[in-house]
């Protein structure tokens, strides 16, 4: 029975036959089909199951508003749940499976819910499952969760790629039906930059689904001809298969282009979908209208669909959903379906609500068999396999309410039209604006384009419009068939029925928002496109209010659901964020370094030597070798900011808490930077290279933030200061050379005299290395005699190799961030874990650095009462009383014998390392009144460890190593 | 959002970093003002529903700090100025 | 006295790299020296005249101008990036500072950046997938800061078929990767 | 009427004719002992506990829109007590304990579901910070577990373990964390308050406050003046607007936080997961939707909507952490307006106006706080003394330097 329901006509390519599978069964369709049209052509009406009652369902629509015909498209890692068969473009080899049904679509065990429907009313779960208390999570909820959901993800990584892009235009036109095409032609001919986007794979909108003529030719042919003319215009960009998902501020629109979804697999290098950010100066919404159903008993059976959809399947796809058809309508558009189908030779019975006729029931569990009609008291049942329902058309106002503008009710067409206060620059045309005739679409499309361009100073002219029908909307609202005992569906996917809305009204959930939230009306994947207005109208009927009195319903982005992969684009996996590599990266790789992420940087964490099996071996070796002789470390990642200008010194005095004006040329100084709230923000050394020239270093983490704050200080706080700033972080490769033999090593490399006399402690200045310009700073983070040497970045790799070569006689080593951390803790220097944004200079034992003699950022508020508390946190050193005692960063201090309760909390260990120098774990910590507790014993307790880690510790000065700093000056 | 940069014209707000209310430009002088004055300046905001003058930094642009007048109900931007000009007009100098 | 140091390009090679992907040619440039020139407060006029005399173009906002020896583009109010041949201007600050004296702050920027020149027909199609720049409608000589895959860059349009991108040197490989996959996706 | 399984069955068998309105729609009386401004979660909870726990009468809640229409209806439904600082942790642990008994207390199934929350760790510094936090939680009587990479792989094997830019190195888990059906919280409190005689007055906007000699006399509203002995304001998101009627400037900015839900999916994620190297957190609702969110948009706004960059940022974090959701579709977005305070922590305090009390500054942490916030605000209003777990939430804490800055970001609301 191949394509038994395929009839003549339609815009499919019958010369291209495509094979596909649904639930394992093979079928054939044609190019131009959707999965739904092809299945219907093959006589398949049953395509899905509803969410709550697992009712058998077929397509309700022929478009993106589809609530029922949802399938798993494709298989394996490409399985795509909840895919609307009505918009899935058919391709050869397409494979789809039904979802939310077990064991099979025809026999679904959970259809038991349908039998229990009288118990499963709206919100029933709020009223039960409470006793006994424990049972909710142990029993009830697990069952509910298991049953919930529609389609399934495979848990495999999505194998396809996605990307993003940016487009700019004068006029964005959303929708390529008669209104959109008319607008695009008008704007295109006027020379404006135009983007015409349409969610369908073929442009033309409803004209593709109608037999109406435009300009004396078939509407579909007219549309095709206009598309050709537009395609020839260089200033017009046609974007089929592209959905405008949302209107954002100031004319920015999000759009999803389905680049490869019409193929089995994307072509090599191509993405599956692209997220476009469209920057438009003006936009016209020509998104058409969506037909709405009428609620009557069992109006959800496969074969019952919107009348316009029935017509679309016949006219566009050459598919007769059924041979014996009934049409239930409250308006003339329904009659159009009847006449079109009759013209296709189908037998059609019209039930016109305006003549007192109505459908009161249907039969056919897996597919429509008959409808029961009541006309003026007389009840009859007629056999039929398709029923078209038309309750009128709702303009697709969705995008106009993305800025929370409320649509307004227009009695003449019994529907909501866009409100006045929609997104600035967006106007609506055609059916989306309530102009439901073809002529109305052409005319308003042209008019809105002319008006939009006039705003931009672009003159567009009104060409004569082609001849087209201009029938008035003849509708007398009918929302539901009263008096039924059974269920009449309003939101088909979520199984919200007339009874549910009645119950919500009975329990006083009468505001629209309460109605939606209590019954879940409009919360399904179709976002209420077919059900919301109907539900609202039903509530109005029940409360005896008008629809405007009852409220409106607004829509939020996205217009249709968007794949997460598309929204992420290329930012996933290793490409989530870019990598920043240090100048010594290549060399370190050769050494087999272990790298660690530090922000976006990759830094050497340690560099194992042959035979080292545990990271501690490498780190201990690096520390001991440095302290014994000399070690080298790439410190390029530290922020460097070049500060020049005649007010540079005064500027530094403002941004640093300590004094800088007195810093001499050729010297550097440790600087402490506060936030205005008095907390320590950042630290680093700043060198004075010339009278009006400084180079500031920041922590790696804060480089960008400090630069931002310096710009703020110079532009906003002290705008007349003569200060210029530029980052030089990446311009210079900088290495720390530390250890007793640091000078000896550098003397072999640096061209100048760097003896202690020529280059004293905290000296800074220009040097050359083999004639290459460089900089030298005599500063130390490790506590050793140490320098930082810098050369232009391109020479960084060569410099590290040269340093290692020159250092061979001293057994020089390169150390990574772990050893760096060990040595700074041994010296009691604060770093990231102490600079936590919650700590003041006083907490760090640096209170005296905050000068009161000058105004600097944070100085005043650092003096607030609680921040000066003598019993506040102070930075201390921590040593286990027994050498083998283990410490953990994050452990809290408790007094000996104190119970582990918050009242006894003394503070915590901020950083912990193993000190090969001291032969035990050591740590820094913030301890309440810590400066008064030096020499005492406490417990460092980690309650997260299993078993709990309790270590008896001695509170000591944070300067574990060379407290007098003799080695620095050595 | 689109910020109409006084020098560069319309730029996407994604290029900017937001700081907060332009009230924060009135930083007291630490040599004359005390804790109360600094506290009022740093912590309290008008936070209006309507026109709001606020500071944006063109970090992925020309590094200008801007004062943007934007409606917090509609996001409509009615005015954009260079913060340095505003600061100088307020009498800030060195 | 130690012997001299050998340079590596931003991509970690001894010589600059070139990639040809369909109609697109991506060239790493290693032969351009770069310095920032920032006018000291109130000395804009001196800076302008000194620059003019020395043939250093200091164009207006969002503009790039090339001269016989120097080229320059605007990066911030009262600040420009100045390009010169690396061979003759390796120590570009030493050359440029005397031109401006105390009227401007000069800072070496050569190695802060990786430079890629991208050539090919229809670069607009490439740019629209990379960053928020309306390349098709931009004039030749348009220079702007922008963002490519989270990386801050400068983009200069020379012609519809030639552009320059300056990106942070440390992320040169990530930037090249972004250019490569995007170009490949357009074939 | 009391809800129960038996009642549901009985009603079903008799055509559901017996269900009564969940709350009345009373007209405002001339005067009340207590007026709570704001019919969101916190306001309704305050009224409920004032009546139930503190035996107070003549209480009204006035709401400018519909009940539960504020942030209680626009959040990601997460409950937890994994805070660090002394000022916060006892309060949130008290709240979590109230959640644990809430449904039986107000006889409404809000689907409190403690399936656990997991904060992922991607660096050693993060592990140190979470170790400090986890210990603080336990010291405060809460539960916390530090998990290693393999324990997390066992829980969620399909997270990105093998191709991550910022590899998962562990996580801090709180098993008692979880989610709650947010709307049901508002409805449960509303029903419980209404049944105790509290007047819930919808579509009634406060347009002014009548204050004489430093004392509050009542509020001007769109439905006329309503007198009150005590007025409590719980309108997070609009706090600055309402308190301006009392001439107060607050340490608060209003910002929008967007949240998202995917199409319904078969069970994938049991508990709540937060990504530690980007802005993304996610859980799965009982209906099957992935509920997720990230960072605030970052600019002052009162519009309940956000912009595309944040949606992209959140999706990027999601795909970086769980590449298996690439073909799941984002169904709906929404935005809630937050009171972002100067240290990221809230206020429950008296004001300089006698009889006027303030509850706000909840940032994006307000939902999980709902029960404790209501309880502590009721305590403050009934006894004129702060509840012991809410003593730090004072308006003068910045003047004294007693910030409660969990993130250590200082006085910049959009960084908290």
C-alpha cells in the first residue's frame, strides 16, 4: 500500500522518490515532503502519544505549532527527541521512531492513565502523596519521574558541530508568505539591505497550501516567481530554513538556520545549525496566523486536525488524509477547506457551527472512524477518516510580545492582534497583524516596508499590487461544545481538557497565569500555539467575563524550541574557551611538563625527571634545587601594565594603599591594592623605569580587572591626571631566576654588570641579553636571592634554553606552579587563597602598609569598626606538632577539647604545602586573634575527611623560612 | 543591546562591561570625607524604575568609560556620554 | 658576552606559517614592529605635528592609514598603534620616542600580538561567521576592536579581499584554529 | 478543607464537585494589625507564620498582581544550605529544615525533593575553598560531602570527563539539597494563610505610605488607603521602588536573572549540578524538563526579560559540561527581577520608621530562603526582635563593616 493516500497535485518532486523508516517499517515519499506528509500519504495517521494520558495521536497541524506528532528523529548519537514530524524535511534514509510509548505506539502500557483520568485531574498531585511523609521521595516521586518526559536523550556526545554568526541589515522580514514577499520586493527594489527569513524549507507561506490565485496565476507559482526575483537582488539575502527565535533589545534578533537537517548527515566541515545574531535597523513581522481548534468530546483522535492543515496536505503535498472527510467550522475559511478537498474528488461533509451544527463526539481509538453530529436537535453519526476543525485563526503575535507587550483583542476577527508597545522598530504585516486575506497581506506588507524604510530615509515606492482575493473574515466565535460528559481537549500535548479549566475556575485559579500554572496549559513543546487562546476563551466563558477582561497571554523567546548545541556554537569541549600559552610552553612540552589551567593560561605545574613516579618527588626536587642552587620559573602570566605620564607617580599613590611617590628611578616596590570597601584586591611589584614611566605587575588572575580599574581611576575619578596606560603582559617573556646561584647564572647571560653594588635588592632596569633588549628586576617571591628577567616574547623560548644551558654548571632546574606555591608559603607571602576578596590588609598582617597620609582607594572604609576588630582574623603559619601530622587546606581551627560546632570555629587553613625544607606539612591560615596566639597549640580539623582528620598544630609566624630575609639580599 | 558610542557609533553591549549607577562618580575625597560619607556614596543607590544614568566600560573596544542614560523599564537608551567629559563637568580633576 | 637569541613566531615556529583553505589564504606576519603612541594630556597638537613631520599616520577613530614607512590605526582616544618594518624597527620605541619626545607615551607592542593577514574573495562571508563586524559595508581602512571566539582582536579592512587581524599572542593557536575551521566550513 | 489521597479519590468518584476555592477574594478592610506588602513566597510565608506560629490576627497580604507572581514563580526551584559565612549558613540550614517538614505543615504537596546538589570542582584552589565551605556547613549542623572525580563519574558518567577545557576534579555535595515545585509553595502558603483568616488581596498596588511623626499609619493603594499598626515589605525585585515611598535609599540594585527549561525528556539528571568553570547549573523537573540557569544579565533593569548573550553563555557552559544535551531543545526562557545587594546577602530588619519592617536583598537566593525568611520576618514583626538565625541581616552592616560577602566581590551588586 505504497502512498495509498497520495493524490494529484502538490509541490513535491514525484521524480525523486525517498525511502524512510518509521518504527522500523519502510515507506516511500517524495522530495518536498515532510515526515508527516509522507506518513499520511502512506495512510499512517497514528504518530505519537500524549504526555499525561498517553492518548494515541496524529498530527493536528501542518506546521511548527504541532503538539502531537512528535518523534525520535535519527538514531544513535544523532537521536533527536520531540521532533515535530510536521516540519521534519524528508530525506532519503530518514529513520524515525515513536516516543513516550511502551512497549509500542499501538499498545502503550501507560495508556492506563487514560482510564484513570477521572483521578488525574489538574493539580491532583498537590493534594495527595503527602502521607506517610517519607513515601513522597521514596515511592511516589520516583514513579512519577519515571513516567515523565517525552523523548529521550542517548547520553552520547552530540557528534555534529554548530556555529554562530552576525548579520546586519536595514530591514529584517520575518516570514516569506504573501505579506513577507510583498515587503521584501518593496524594500529590495528600493535598494535597502534586506534579510528575508522563513522557517519553512520553501518560501511562500500559506500560498503553498492554497488554490487561491495571485495576479492571475496559482498562488504557489506567483510566490516562486517572486522568490526568483528577490534571489537576483544583491541587496537581498534569502534565508529559508531559518527561524527567528526572538526579538531582543535594540533591533537584535536571534535566528536559527537549519543548515544540514535536511541531510542524513552534515557534509564534511559543515555545521548542523547556525545561530545568527541579526542586527536590523527595522523589522517587519509577517509570520502569518495559526488556526485554532474547537473543544469537543474526543477531539484529539488521529485524523482530527485543523481544517487548514487538511487543506495544506492536499494542496501542497498531494495527500488525502482521509477519503471521507468532515469539516467542523465556525467561519468561512473552513468552507474553503471543504471546497478544495471536493475539488480533489474527496467526499466532504460540512458541519457549520453558525448554522447550529456541532460535532459532539468522535470514535476510533487509533484513528478516526466516525463523528457524531448534532444539528438543531438531530443527532447522527457519520463514518469518516478525517475531520478538519476550524475555530478561526490566531495572528502569530508571539515575537511582538517578546518585550512583554500585551496583544489586544480584535472583535472583528475574534482574535488577538499585536499590541502598540511591541519591540521598538518592529511592525507587523499580513495575517500576523490581523489582515487575513491575501490582498490584505500583500497590501500591508508593502505598506509596512515603505513606512519602515521611510524612518531610515530610504524612499520605497508602492508598485501596483497583483490581483488577489480579499474575502472578509466571516466568523462567529465558537470555542467549545457545551454539555458533553467526556473530555474535550484544549492543550492536546499536555492533556489539558475543558474539565481541567472548569476545576481551575472552581478552585479560584482564575487569573490567566494561575490557569496556566495550575493546569499546565501552554507549557508543552508547542508553547500553547494552538491551546492558549482557546483556554483563555473557555475561562472567560466560565467566569462570564469577556476575553479582554479575562486577560491576554504573552509569549517569550524562543518562538520554537532551539537545540542547546546551536546556542553554544563552537564553544564546547576543549574549545569552550581559548588557550593561552606561555613563551616557554614549547620547551616545557619537550621536558614532559605537567600543565595546569590557570584561568585561560596553561602553566607548568611541575616538570618530572626520568624515574620520578609521584608528583611530590618532582616538586620537592624543584624546591630543594632552587633553595640549594638556582631555579627558573616562567612568570610571564603575571599582568604587566605600562604606566606613563607626568602624573604617573601621583596616580600610583591613589591606586595603591602604600606610598609610591617616594620610589626612586631604577627601583621597584611591593604594592598593595585595595577595593573601595577596604578589602585587599590585588598585589604585585611596580618598578620605576624612568621619571614618568612605570611598569606595574598584577596577579595572573586580576590582570584584566586591575587594568579596567586603572582606566576607571584615570578617566572617571581623576580625569585631569596625565596618565597613559597600556598592557604589556604578552609583549614580554618574563622568567624568575631564584636561588643562591641566581646572580652567578645571570652574569653569564646578561651583558651588563649585575653585581650587588650595580644591581642592589629591589633594583630594576634595562639590560641586554646577547644584544637583545631586556629588563631585569631584583625581586623575590621565593625568598631567595632572585631576579625576574624579561625579553621580547619571541625570544622567550630561546632565553629559557639559554638560562638552562648557562645554569648547567649550577644544576639549575625549572620549577612549576607547585614549587612556586611551596616556596611562597614557606615565606608567608599571600596569594590567591589569601587574596579571597573577604580579607583586609590587617587580616593579612599588612595593616601598616595602608597609609593614612594620602587618599587612596579603599583607605577610608578600611577603617570601619568591625574591620579594626583586634580579635578579627589574622594570617598565621601552621605547623603540625608531630612532624608526620597531616594538614588540609580548608580545615578549620578548633581549640583543644572544643566541640566541632560553629561557636568554636577559630578560622581556617587557607593554603597547605609540604615543605621539603622543614620536612613536614605547613600551612597558612586565617585565625581569629591569630597574632595573639603565636606559639599556642590548636587542632586543625577536616570534618569532610573520612575518618575525620584531626591534627594537633602549633600556631607560628607565617614566615617559616629565613624570616630576616638575609638570603634575599645575599 | 546597542550602545551608541559617542566616538565609534552603535556598538553591541557585549563589548562592554557594566559597573553601575553613575552616582558612583561622586567619590568623596579621602582626606576630607569620613566613613559616613564614603558609606553613603559606596553603598546606597537610587535604583530607579525609569531613566538611569550608569557606567559602562568599552573593554572590547576603545577602553572608554561611558555614562549611558537608559530606561530600566524599557531598556531604551536616550543618551551616551564619555565619562571623562561628565567627570570634568562635575568638577573632578586630579 | 653571550651570543644572541633566536626568535620564535607566535605559533611557536622559527618561520611564520601560511594556511590556504579554499579561496582563503591566512598568513602569519612576523615582519612588522608595533608600538602604541599615546598623547600626553594637553599635548595632542604637538603629537599631531610631530607625527606628520615624521610621516607617521595617526588617523581618526576606527581608521587605519598606511604611509611609505609607517602605518597607524586608532585604538583609543589619544592613542594609536603604529606599524613599521621589523627589520629596520626591531627596537621601535628607540626609533619613535625621539620623534615625540615628552609629548607622547610610547610603548613597545610588537610581541604582545599575533598578526594574521587574511586574503581571498568574499571575505565578508568569513567575517560574518567570526565577529560582529559589518565587513561588507565597512569602508577600506576601517579598523576596529572586536571579539572572535572569546578572543579580543583588532580587525583592519584593507580591501574587500584583504584584512588584518591582531590577536593576543598567547592565544595565537586558538585564534588560528578559529580562522581555519570557519574558513573550512564555508567551502 | 483538608487534602489527602482519600479526598482525591472521593472527589473523583463524585465528579469533583466538592473542591472549594483555594483562597477567598476579600475586599480590603479599613485597618489591620499587620499588612504584608507583596504576595510572593516570602510575603505569603510571613503571613502564614504570623498567624500560625506567632498567633497574630487581623493580617492582610496586598499584592499588586496575582499571588505567587513574583520570583517564587520565576526561579529554578533549588533548595540548599551550602553557604560559607556565619551570617548566612545558620539561616539557610534553618530554612532547609523547614522545607523538610513543610508539606505536612501546610497540607499541600509542594514536591519537596531532596535529590541532592553537587557543586563541581575544577581547580585545587576551588577544592581548598569548598573544603573550607564544607567544614563550615558541618560545623553549622548541615550535611556536606567532598567527592573525588571518580565518585562523580560514577554518579554522572556522561558528563565531560575526557575532553574538557577545565577538567572535573571533584565536587562538594549536599545530599539534603534538592528542588521544590515553586508555584505550589506560594499556593500552599496562600491556602494556609487564607484558612487562618489572613486576607489575601490581589491586584492591589501600594502607591504610598502614610507616615506621621516617624510612625507608619498604613499604606495608600490602588484600592484606597489601608490602615495598619505594622507594615512589612517583602517585594524583592521592587524593594527600592516600594521603600522609596518611605523616603529610603537602599544598598540594592535591581537586576534580571534569566532561567530556562528544555522540552520534556526522559529521566537524565537526578539531582542539581553546578558547573564550576562557567555559568551553568541544572536540574530536571518531575515533568522531565531540564531546568537551568547561569549568571544575571548584569545591568540594572526592572524588565522581566533578558537578552541573548546570557542565553548563549549558559548554553556554552552546558555544552562544555554535558555534550550529550546538544540535541535537547531549549523550550522557554523567563526573567525574574532580583534585589542584588551590596554584599550578595539579604536584609530582614526594622527601618528608621516605627512600625515599618523590611525584607529584601535576596539576590538570586530568595526561593530556597522562603520558609526561613517568612518565619524570621514574622518573628521580627511580632516580637520586635530578630530571630537568632537572622541577626546579621541588618541594614547598617555596611556602615559597621560587617559585610556578608560570600563571593568576596565587594560593593558591586552584579558580581554577587
